């Protein structure tokens, strides 16, 4: 059930930076994931976080 959370974070980023490209958004999402300490099959990239640039 990560899709609704990731979509919400993506919407927040795009609201703040409406001219951001898809690739920039993708990289922003991946660079703000918290490692959960699990194997990659269970956690993927980790827990998506709202970038600090939005605070």
C-alpha cells in the first residue's frame, strides 16, 4: 500500500515545484527514502519521506 503515500508526497513536491521534471521528481523521491534495515525484497528503497525542502 505504498502507492497512495508516494503519490501524496509526489503531489506535495509538485505543488511546491510545478516545473519539476519527471526525472527530477523520481530522483527526489528516491533520495529521501529511509532505510528500514530489511532486505531489498521486503523494503524496496525504504520508507518515503517528505523532503526537508518542503518544510
